[in-house]
C-alpha cells in the first residue's frame, strides 16, 4: 500500500501478512481512535508545558532553551525510527515519541508565540479543523484515494522533502532556496500545507485497510503513532504559514 508517510507504509506492508490472531488479538478502529486521542492529548499537554517554560526562558534570559529543543527533536527522530523498524515496540515507543514531540513542538512554538502572541492557539485550532475535515471527506468518500491520487501525494511529499534538504544545504552556505517572506513564500507554504492535509487521507485509508486485514493488537499504537507524525507535520506547516501572514 502506497503512502507518503513512511510509518504508514509499514502498515501497508504488514497488512499483506496473515497473523492469524483472534478478534481480541487484532487491531480495531475503535482501539486506534482511542490510542490516537491519548497520544495527541499527551503531545498537546507536554507541548503546552514546554512552550510556557520556553517562553519564560525567552522573557527572563532572552534566549530559548535550544539544548532542550535540539535534544527532544533528535530523540523523537530516533524513537520514530525504532518504532518504524520495530512496530512491536509501539505500545512503549509511541507514548515516548508523543512526549518528545510535545517538548520539541512546544519549544519551537514558543519562538513563534513570542513574536506573534496567539498564533499557536490559532495553529492548533486550524490543525484540528483540517484533520476533522479530511476525516469527513475520506469517511464519506468525497475524496477517494485512488492509485493516481496516492502517487501524486507521495511524489509531492518526496519533492517537498528534497526541497527542504536542499534549502538546508543552501542555508549552511549563507543563502536560502526557499524565501522566508513574500508572496512566493506564502504560496509555497500553502502548497505544503495542502499536501500535508491530503496525506491524512492516505493515512486514514492505510489504517482502515490494515485493520480490515487483521493486523495485531499492537498496531493500534503504531497506527496512532503514524497518524501523529502527519498531524505534527501539518501543525508545523500551518504555524509557519500563519507566521508569514503575520509578518
């Protein structure tokens, strides 16, 4: 099963195997939904606490806790790799990832909040609205993830990834491939936000297919983790877009 999310791709591959479990031993949509709510709630709570702490550091010392930010982002990346390559660890690693992601997003969000008070709340609410809208469009088949649709979104995500890597290289040499402000910058952010939003359609579809084919119970946490990865990406892109509008 094709997906723009590498974590979701694991679900598609696993769905091709027969694990031979009973109904009580297999993943369900209800279980996945519950785990998703738990992970998102953990990320939000930890993120809120981390943002307040970081804002305090900014106001009192004039600088953000970059060490905390760097550690949490790198640690979250490592934990995500462990989860992707060893899905059986998801019941343990998924909550850890949610905590680390919350710290990372909270510290990063504080930088935006310090410049434009209220922007984080707007970004969180906007992300929630987009996720629920995409879920509605997928559930009621307003948008059907055909093979062509999957190919386009997956290709777009790959293109964005390459663009971001190239931009990072340009930044190291004192330049930038992606403009930080202006109409072109806003247009790029809008496109990236749209791709991230449509990636949710692929995630929902892959999770449903995996559940239908009887994936093991631990995939409920893995499914939730996979969805959280896309939601966090969407949030960051919306936050960046809103910051460009403010500037």
